C-alpha cells in the first residue's frame, strides 16, 4: 500500500512538471521578439555588414519586427545569413530572456584583383569575392589574369608580406606580365621582378636583406628595377 502511494505521488509530480514545462514553453514561444544582440567580427577591419543589413537579411526590410519567438526557425536564419556573400559563418541562438543573439564572422579579403574591366576580391581562403557597394577594403591590388593555382600562391604571398612590417609597408601592388610577377613598391620608382611566384619566400627574403642593407644608403629612385630571379643574388639595374 505504501509503495502504491509513493508511486502515485511520483507520477503526479512528473505530470505537474511536464505540464509546467509545456506551459512555460508555450508562454515563451508566444512572447514577442524585442531584443537583439548582434556581434559582428569585432577583430576584423572590414565592415561589409552591419546590424541593419543583418536584420534586412532575416526580416526583409520590415520596419517594425513583431515576430513571436515560436515563429523563429534558427536553422533557416543561419542558412539565410550564410548565403550572404560577405558572411563566412553565422551563429544564431535565443537566450532565456528572449533575446535573439547573432554572431557574424565575415569573409576577409586579402587582395583586390583587376583584370581588364572586371574587379573582385580574393579572400584568405583563395575564394573569389564580389566587390561591395557598401564598403571598400584596403588591400593590395593585383593586375592581370590569374589561374586558380596562381590565386592560391597569391594568397600565400600576401600573407607572407603582411606578416613582415617592412614588406607590408613597402609593397602596394602586383602585376603579372605574361608568366612573370612584378611587385610595385611604395618607396622608389622601380619595379621588383619576382618572376615565378612559386618560390616567392626565398626571393622576398633576399629583397628584405637588400632593403635592410642599402635602403638608407643609396638613392633608390636611381634604380629602374630590382631583379630577384637569380639564385643567391639581387640584381639592381640603374636608369
């Protein structure tokens, strides 16, 4: 008899808890969404998206958002955001207080490519990215037609340049002449002939050594070109 009474109390307790859970869930789902917490890649220098763009993607220019929490589909929202060209990854979730939290990771252009009248960005992942009418990223410009393989080398080349303070402040653009790559410096009216891009690290290390040794000792404007194609040497040609 005692066991039966205990079992009845446990079952009654479970029924009450389940009823309370469903009541709380229904109440929560019927709440109107009022708060947003949108975090956009705080460490990024790019501003391809902002809070207004994010809300427009999710709610299509709705002036007053009066959605019930139960109407929201998190997976669909993330899919919409991830489909936007400048968003690499998104995370959407609801807080207990009904706040819609949205975290955005943007795609990062590392290079701007100009081929005739066509222009686009190249990301750190060697992915083509259209230009934005909203924001222009300050990156190195590369002129010419580049194959898929060359674009991968270009991204690694720019990463190498950006990791070095001297090269980062000196190299402002890249040109491709047939199969030869040429770097355009900020200081000095000369071209830096890189040649084949595949072994760029050794060549750029030679360039760094040349600059460190001679940049403050010579008039760099007297030189027409600095050729890095030869093994273990730098050939500087005067005008």
